[in-house]
């Protein structure tokens, strides 16, 4: 167990009717590591994310989490194993309050059955859910807005709300899908500092990102995808010098 | 907002819960019977009893359609199952109300759960169509299984409510029994709605993919909500059987499902008080407008039309009916690629 990486992706391929979105990708994320996953548009980053969190199944290959195969598991089972995720296009629940949004993440741990809703003991359970929710809200500095409807938050704060909700599931591995998309430079830097802080406190993070500067400045290791295949897997400095990466990704900037 | 206290849901001003409960109980058990007896009416009691039956129906449908966001078009079918279970048990086996009432709820809930198992993986409009089909199947079964249900003739002379030898003879006593059942049903439904279970259902309604990424078993939640909702529809059916003393299949047709849905929509999807008010409105208004004859149907139609047009969230709702419908139709409505339609 101690030697096995937290997340292991073994030769995973996913085809969509003739299109191979992810093509034989192998890689891993070790515990307490912050790994960036980058690649040009259509490189298969989000597909790989959906494969890890169980929204789609691999055509070939296998994904293992803490030594356990995720094959055939539905998304909620995978989430309960300890993989929390955010979505690329924000998926907050606008008609619910900030507090309720985040507490959704805590429900799987503390129980939310119809039976429990009718039986005594809901005070103490709801106390524990509130405690965890309040804790997470403090971390993302949204405590002051706990009672507001999520729809009233600014775009930047919604990003944190989405991360907070994933944190409330008490994940071991947090996978973030383009958290910096749509943020300005200083907001991006602040977010990077926040993610780094999560890793310092023991979380493992896999980060899909478009923003190169963010990935290069905070990640321990960077995996590069192009046309569904992995073309590099190294520390940020080496990746930036890798000719294959420059060719397929960075080269497009010129 | 301190972390230890759960914020009030929604943005409506609310009374302190204990006070509100006491006030509602006072209205239900004292004010209404006093008023009705004051203006002297057996007939008025009948209307009040019917209104309470529909309050249970609307409140239970609200759990599935309002809170969990599953458009169900077959609620009257489960209402019918409850009514027939109660009617058959009491006329054929002489079972008392204390047996027929829970039995009606249990059978309707069990059938609802069984039916839900295969349909819950259907998304959006396909689920609505499936429930429509189920409702019609129940109706056709009640109509054609003549040996068992007496078919279109219906079941007559269903015994009155009877509990351990006590029979409520006056309309007021009957009303009070129905009011007690309605109060307990509403209490259970309100617990289910205003709890973390309810929040999980809301998450499913707003974004089921996101809910499952948070570790919520979406299919399981939907099945439980649907089963519970059907159970209360069955209980409402039993109340109808024992208070009207006559039931027939045409009381449980598609139109009745739509009628119940209209109550939920007018009251506001997702709001329990809304469903109650919607039910009261749509039962009492047609009676109040009886003097204008056939125009009353136009008046009721207009109320529904304008409430959707002017109050998209109904009187008190959390989600707008149009946006629910829009989601049901998925990409076909918006023209942009939405969540996959069909099986999930």
C-alpha cells in the first residue's frame, strides 16, 4: 500500500465512435503530490477526468485508486472512496444557499437517508454536517456569505464554492478541472496559493489547467497530453524544455 | 452566520416553527370545524375533506416533482391503488380503517418502488412519459379487471371510517379524522423535505451529475422519494374510499394526475406550503365558482395559465416550472448540447 501510488492510470484508452479521445495513457499521482495535467484543446484532459471520476468507462485499460480498481464503479461510489472533483463549467446549485451547496458534499459521509430524516438524532448529525461545512467555508473564506443564494456570488467566489463542496466530501485526492478558467492574473495567483496550501495540509491534487503559468508555478510534476496521448511527464522545468511539448503545445503560441 | 446553525432555507420570512405548527393545528382542528359548523354544513365538510385529501396528494407529489425535480404524470394511478386497496379490503374482508389505511399506503408505496426501479435510470422527459404510461396502465387495470375491481361500475357502499368500534357519524367527526391523517402526513413530508435528505433531492434536481460526483447515490434517492410519494398518494386514496363510500376508475385518470400537478405548480415547485395552498385553491375555487356554471372551468384554466406566466415559480416555489420543463426536454429545447438524453 505504501509503495503503490494513490492514483494509477494504466494504459487507458477511450474511444467515442471512431474518435480516440484518450489513447493508451499511463500515469500516476503519488500521495501528497500536486500534479498538473495540461494539453491543447481536445487533448483529452476532461475525458481523462471523467474516466477517473467514473462518469464514463474506459474502452481499454484500468484506473486504480489506492490499489483498488475503479472498473465498473458508479460516480458516487468513486466519490465515497475519496476522489473529489470539480467541473470545468461551474456546476454550483444556484437555487440553494452557499451553505447548502457545500453541505451537499458532506452528506455522503454523514448520512442523508429518508429514514434518518424521520428518526431522532438528526440534531447531532446535522451538527456534525454543519461543523464540517462551516470548517470548509472558513477555509475558502465564504463563511460570511453562508446564507446567501449561490447564484448571488461573484464568478471568482463561485470557483471557491465549487472547490469547497468537493472538499466537504473529505477527499484524499482532489481533481480540479480548469479552476483558473475565467479568472484574472491576481485571482489566479491567489487560487494557486490556495491549492498549494491544500497540498501542504496533506491533500493530493490533480489539476487540469489551461493556464500554463499557474501549472508551472505550483505543480510538483506535469503530465502533458496531446491528441489523447501522453507526450511528457516530468517536473515543470523539464517539461518547459521538452521539444515534443514545445512542438505540440507551447509552439502554437508563436 | 455561525457555522453551527443551519441557515433557513429559501428567502421567505418564516414564523418560529413551534408557533407556526401550533397555529396550523389550531386552524385545522378548531377554526375550520367551528366555522363550517357555524355556517351549518354537511356539504361544506365534504368539500373540506376533499380539500385535505388533495392537500396530501399535492404535498406528496411535491416531494417527487418539486423537491427531486422528477416530472411525474401518473400520481392519480397510485392514488387509485390506495383507494382500491382500502375499498377491497373493507368490502371483501371487512377490514377496519386502522388496517386499510396503512395497507393502502404500503401497497401503493411498494408498487411505486417496484415501478421506480426500472424507470429511475430514465432521464428527463422519458421519465415523465414512463410515469404517464404507468398511470394509464393502472387506470386500465382498474377498469378492465372486472372480477376483482368491478370495472367501470366501481365499488359501492365502502364502509365509513371505523376505529376500534368507534365510528365518526357526523361530518365533523369524519373531517377531524381526515384532518389528523393529513396533519401526520404533512409532518412526515415536511421532515423529508426540510432535511438533509431533502437537500440531497434538491441537489439531484438541480444537477444530478454533480450530485453523484459528491457521493450521492442519485438512483437510490430518486427511488426512495418516489416510493414515499406513492405511499402518501395511497393513503389519500384510502381516505377517499372511506369518506366518499364510492370509487370508480374514472376518478384516477390522467386528468386527475394533471390536476394534482397543477396544484403543485400553482403553489410553487418544491414548496410544501405552496403545495398545500395550491391544493386548497384548486379544490375550493371550483366549488366557490359553482354559481357561474361552466365558466368556472375557464376561470380555473386562467388561474393556472396566469400563474405560470406571471409567477414562474408559483406562489412560493424554489424552482420555476418552465425551467423544470426546459430541463426535461434537454437539448431539444435549448438547441445547445445538454446532458445526454435517454439512459444514464
